[in-house]
């Protein structure tokens, strides 16, 4: 069993965002960079609420909303420059994975002198990041409790991961009320992103007893409540709270047990085609799981017991088949799009397969995955003979 780490202090409750000023002060912030998704600023009141709360207690704020859906290395460099030039104490990210990953990386880069590309990998930087607080507004990212920032590198059209033992957010405010303005399709897409985190954590080679417990809890909550949440995110407070909690639990799981082939392909496709990460994961989850099925029967049986239990004496093979069928049915009910909507060209399959193998999470697959394995999955999805 590998060691389990969770240095982030997490507050999970509706209305937690009102605690932001005291949380910022506990992180020694007298000033901060508020990193926010542009859509959140335009379509909701959450940024105004956070900014007013901070400034009413004397905490100076500077808003940075020049984010892409897949945050770029150049954008993070801009945010770090603002941090330095405005002499801001720390970073608070309000949004989905793009805002949290960008803020996390900017907090690190502001304290280190090299270009962001030179910190790709694990613990490549010298100075610890500035204080960082994460406030997720989707039910999928899990980045509020992980040590990794995934960024798009424009020169190579690829994704890069920056990881560090001190890149965990200092604190995370997990407030389900912030989901109320999320459109139904984004509830479904980000919720299935969290499902992917949970399932890859428990079926991957780095799974451990603690991550298994967290992943099973997350997957069970999502099976029970994600469809309800997507159907009425504003009115169904129980479903809203359960999917938000599931996202954080799944983040804790994969942050300590890694992800695997779904993410290896998803990040390759996202780097080349700039596709939304959550829906790309949702589209790839079933094909990759079915490809791995002979190697993960017992793991799938555990998921079946937790999410859609049958009679205890049911054989593991039958449980595995049942779980995959139930998961596929959930994807259909959530109207997860088809692979063709991603616009992936067959002539790019070979390149995407090579990139997937180079992903740091490729080693966490339950079976060896050479380029030919990834290409077989892509060709099958595209109907290429």
C-alpha cells in the first residue's frame, strides 16, 4: 500500500463560501489574486459575492479571468506576472478545473524564476508556492484536493502536468450551493469526470485500501444522485450536495492512486483538439473500461457491489458485466455525446496513441498499454477497420 497524503484543509458544506475571508486570513493573505472562469464572472454572482466578502474585511483583491477552458502555459505565466507585479500574497481560484489548475500553477510560478515548461514533472521547482485556496464550482474536477496542475502547451499542442508535494491547495471550500447555476449538460459532463476519477483510481495499478474506500464512496454517490442533479441542480439540494461531495472524494482517491488510460487519451485529444476535459473523459470511459475488462473483473465487481448491488453469491464475472451495463445505461440517460462529436481525425490516431503512452499515468493502467492498444481503442470508436 502506498502512502496517503491529504494536507489540504477541506470544508464541505453548503454556504462554505461565506467563510472565505477567515480562510484567506488563516493563509496569511492580506491581498490575493482571484482566478475565475470568465463564464462564471459573466453569468453568475459568485465572483461578486467572494470579492465583496474579501474586500469588506480589508483583503485587497485583483481579478484574473483571462482563462481558456483548457488553461494554457502562457496564461499561467501572465497570472504569475500579475501576482509578482501587484505584490499579492496568494491566490484564490473560483471555478472549475481550469481556474483551479491555473491558479495552482500560478501560485508556484510566482515564487520560481524559470519558465513554466521547465517545471513539468514532479517536484521540479525549488521554492514553495504562495498560499492557495480552491473553491470548485463544478462537480467534477477534484483539483481542489490534488497536487497536480494540467496545462495546455501551445507550441506542441499537448498537455503537460506539473506536480509538487507543496502544490496541494492550503484550503478548499467545497460549497454545493455554487452548483446551482451550472447548466444540466455541464452537471452531467463534470459528474462523469468525477466518476472517471473514481473508477480509474480503483481499477488502476496504484490503487490502495484508502483510495479504494474513497473511490467506492464517490462512485456510489454518483450512481445514486448524478442523474437527479442533472435533472434539477437548482431545486434538488440533496443531489447537489451528494455529487459535490463525490467529486471531492474522487479527487482524494485519484490524487493518491492516479488515473490511467482514459486520462492518457483524454489529455492527448484535449491537447491537440482543445476539447473539454470532462466530456472527453465521459466519452472515453466506457470504451477504455471494456478494453481493460479481462484485467479488472474483481475491481469491477467491487464497484458493482457498491453502486448497483446484486445477490451476494453472484459470480464476479457477472457482477463486472452488470456494472459495465449499468454504467453505460447511466451515460445514455445523461446524454453523453458520441465520440464523433470530438472531431478526432483518423489520421491523428497514431500520434494520439504515441502521446498517450508518454503520459505519466500510462504506467497506472491495469495492463501494459503500448501505442497499438490506444490506437485500437481509437480506431474502434471511429469505425476504422
